[in-house]
């Protein structure tokens, strides 16, 4: 809600007074990335990630489980790749105190870079957990979190 209010006042200030709020771009840019990555592990764990059921609906339950497993393994590999490619830049941003923006507002980049790194670890864990729960028959419904009914 706070971001929506900030955007509203920035647009209003830009249009009515020809004076935007300094630093709005940097705040919004970093906040959107943070919000997106913060919700990734829960989206994975609750079965809310974007997927298609065109193949899954046409095959028997065991083949459906294999398709899910391939997706889980690909998810784990993707997030491991994200963590490996993000670690160095997140560490460097923290070490040198990297900032984004000029003039009135400078936003540190290390919190968002660290958040991407941390949520990458949690994302890989979520996919591993889903793989484990699926093969242990602890998924009641493939569209829900393990154990929820």
C-alpha cells in the first residue's frame, strides 16, 4: 500500500507541479524485486507456480508424478544456478557498500541482492521438499501444500 501511495504522489507531483518525488524510481525498482522474491518459496510450496496441465491431465497418476518430479528437479537446478550466480555480486555489494541512484536518494543494493540470494536458497529447498513429499505420498493434492486439505 505504501508503494502505491508513493507512486500516486510521485505521478501527481510530476503531472500537477512538474516536480516528482526524488528517489521514487530507485525505491520502486528495488521493492518490486524484493516483493517478487519474497513470495517465491511460498508459491512453490503451495503449488501456485505457473504450470500447464495439458500433459498431466492426459497421463496416468504415476506419469503425472514423474512430470512433477522433472519440474521439481529443474526448479532445484534453476535456484541453485541463481544462488551460484548471485553470491559473488551480493557479497561485493555488501562489502563495498554499493548504492543505486544519484543525488537526493541513494538506495543500498546489498539488501535486495542478499534477499535474492536467500530466497534462491529457500526456493531450492522448497522444490526439494516438494519432491520429497511427493514421493513419500504426503501430497494430498498436487495443487496444495503438503498436508493441507
